[in-house]
C-alpha cells in the first residue's frame, strides 16, 4: 500500500463531506448518486 493513501483518503472524505452538505441544499438524491458513483470510480482509478 502507498504511504500517502491515508492522506488522500482523508482529503477525499473531507471534500465529500463538504460536497454533501452543499448538495443537500441544491440537488436531489439522484444527482448526488451519480456524483457518488463518479467519485468511487475516481478512487478506484487512483488506487
């Protein structure tokens, strides 16, 4: 495992948390779901 992985995961978690808070006030669940799928794909490509 890469030593930087925990840092990357922590940063992504913070970003996702902020995004969720913002999205909850603007978007519906469907748009958020498609974004979450995109995030998971991005993470799997990074790792």
